[in-house]
């Protein structure tokens, strides 16, 4: 009888160890799934697989794109390349740096064509092409959006490198919290994109969009 009880107790302990090990494995697996969003990825993959043909016909099909220019360094820019946008009218890229504050005109191959000093700007963080020959440049610390005319000559070509003075352009200052709010960059980027998108649709949209934001001031040159 004693030996039978000892056997059952030993077996019970082994079963308990297996159960606790299985529970721990399930918990760890669940944690990893949620941490790395594996469930969302699986859902996305299944959803995409089921709708591939339909979506491919009526959308920009990213899987069909291939990288032709991979991580090319921008000449003369070691750090602080803060924003990039495409200008279909000039068929080039515009970039901004925040140390020093500059606006760069780049070819589609990433070669620097022009450099413009942004005089009077502070902590430039993002740029977005608004259409109609205008750029929206965002300043992080001032939490401002500045509408800058694309620097071109009368013949429609890029003007030589020169300083673009902030006080010559209209600006919109937002209230996103403290002046050093580190959450401001992403908000400014989103607002700059939204502002440029709306201005492409209709000129007055910029004002209607900004009316939904707590504004500090609007200045004109």
C-alpha cells in the first residue's frame, strides 16, 4: 500500500510539472504573439492573400515595386536629414536638414542639385510639397508651419543657391503643448502632409483644416 501511494504521488508530481510547464509555454507564446503583433501579421497576410486580385486592380500594388536605389548617402549631409518630399512639377525631391537648417533640391537619383540656407528658421523637422509651387516646412520647437515658394527663376528653372528668409513667408503657429515637446515632430509631419494635401484640392482648405487646431498665431510676410 505504501509503495502504491508513493508511486501515485511521484506520478502526480510529474504530471503537475508537465502541466505547469505547458501553462508557462502557453503564457510565453501568448506574450510573444502580442508583443510582436504576430496575430495582426497573420490576419493581414490571410486578408491580403484572399483579396490579392481585387486589390491589385484598384490600388498601388507595392509588392510589384523593387528597390533601384538603396540607401544612397546624400552628399554633404552626414546627419540631421529630417524630411523628404517629392515635387512632381519639378520632377525632383526636396529635403530639409536641421543642423544647419537647409533646404536641399535633389534629383530622383539622390544627387544634390541646389542648397538653400533657411535663414531665421529654427529646428526644421519636416517638409511636404503642397502643389502650386509651394512647400510646407515644419519647425519643431516653434511648432510652426511655414509656406515657402519653390525657389525658381522666371524661366521655371531652379534659382542658384541662396538664403530663404523666414520673415518673407506666411506661417502658422500651432499649440501642441510645451515648446520643447518631443511629441511634436510626428504631429507636425502629419499636419504638414494634411495641409499640403488639402491645398492641392482647393486653396481655402488650408484655412478650414487649420481652424480645427488650437492656433497661437498666423503671420504674414
